[in-house]
């Protein structure tokens, strides 16, 4: 089977969609009976070195990186390439780049429909695109892959798609990277690499306001520190994104700003050590289509406090300390409970390790490949 995959939404490797795509492609490497063609923006080509020699990489000129130009490239240039290459199926792993033309059977992954749930998550143009344009594009696809049951329900509800057009394929987890290790070693690595000290709460997410809910977490941390004076710190790992200036301003205004640290983007190779070194991982997101960071943290043996919004409850199950991400006093109390109760942290650590075993990329790849076979055999409607 000749399979094409668009990769322009990897955001130079610094987005959740990018991590999904890299992990999926690595899991596809053993499928040598198929030919994979990757359409990659020129400056992103080095990110796909792991696939060189196994997968065919077609560079896309950098002038098509800006969002509007990239969308136009997908609608005008990519269909021509698909026909020239005689692809059997094209997979676009984001609803923002789904095709209107149908040069071959089309598959798209929808990670979440957050614009329908989080007010002002994006600017007006992107909100309109997510709510209106994407709905019409979704109905042009032969199959939508939803990464959770929650996302599948949202797609069915808001995009008015029939259930048989949606396949639920959960994200996986790379257990060769994310696993528990000797604590003292990880702590030393974290101190050396990130200049943090224990004990600390960790939140890994791009610095995006309001969707990732950093400002409420900071407010909860302020209340926790005021009520329970301690040496606990709050550490943010993630690139600046939309609204990051508001988050930085909130940190600067905190009376405990000296105990709040931003690390910026953390390399994939360093992320497991950071999870292992953290005393508690916190994930107060307002909405997620899956929520991979809590699972990664659990796999590294870090106890987790998480929102249950969107698909998070479906993914984390009962293995976390659940919070209402809009209830600041409640979050502060949960921070205090986790900071003070070592037995609670130990119980969550054990539950998290067990829960993380439910996810692996090999299963995700196999199920995704089955979607490709299905749409190829049925042809374009």
C-alpha cells in the first residue's frame, strides 16, 4: 500500500500533534511491505532523520510554512502530488489541514474540538476555522480517526458525522523512554540540567492562555504556599504559545515568584528525567482530546493530579487525584494534600504505573494501519 502522510503541523517538533506523529511514524517503521511518503517542510526534514532510508521524504518549500499559505498548499498543491504519486491513501493528522479535493481515500486525525469548549482559546479567525470550516472539511474525509471516545462523541455531535465514519484509536506510549528509574539518579539529572530543586510540582504543556489554565494553577499555588509555608516549587516546562505573556505576567505578580520556574521547551531526550525527578505532576487543563503528558508522568513513576475535563477522565481513569480546574481553592487544597501525604503519593504512583501499561504505540500503529486498509478497500464514497 502506498501511504502519504502530511507532517506540516509538527510545529518544528514542539507540539502535541508533532509528538503524536513522530511516535506513530516510528511505530510504522517495521511495516516495510508498505511505502510511506512524507510531505515535510524543508527546515523540518532533520526531525525525520529516523525515517530516512525507510520512508520517502518529499521536502515542501519553506514559503508554505505560514498557516494560511500552508492551508492553500494542502488544497491546491498536495492533491496534484497525491495523483502523481498514485497514493492509495492520504493521512492528514490534524483537522486544520484536511483536504477538500479528494485525489484518493482520505484519513484525518482529530485530536480534540477544544474551540467548541474553551472560549477565546484561539484568535477569531482560528476559532471560525475550527468551528465552521473544519466541520465541512471533515465531511469530505473517508474516515476520521478520533484519539479518544470523548473526541469521537464531539466529532459526531459538532461535525454531524455518522458513527461509521469515525474510528477510535487511542494514543500510545513509548515504554522504552518513559519508565521509572532510580530516583536519586533522576533527581541529580534534573538539578544539573534544569536548575530545579526538590520538592516540586511539575506541569508540562505549552504556555498557552487560557486553554492550559496556567494562571489558575499559579493562583492555587499562591494559596497553597500562603496557607502551608514550605520549600515546594512549581515548575513549568513548555514553549511560549498564544497568551504566554499573560502567564509570565501572572508569575511575576506572584508573591511566591521565586519558587515558580519556567524551563521553556524541554527536549524529548530530557523529558523522562524531568518526570522522574518531579514529586507531583499536575495537569489542570481545561480541555483535552486525550492528554498524553499525565500518562507519560505515570509511566515514569510520578504521582499525578489532573483535571478530568474532555477525555482526561477516560484516559487517566482512577489513577490520579482529580481536580476541578476552575476551582482554585480546591486545587490549592489538593496541592497541600499531595505535598503533605507521602502515602497518598505512593498510592498514586502505583496506580499510575499500572494505568500507563494500557497504552502503547505499536497497538496505535496497528489500528491506524487497519483504518488505511479499510478506506482503501472501500474506495472514495
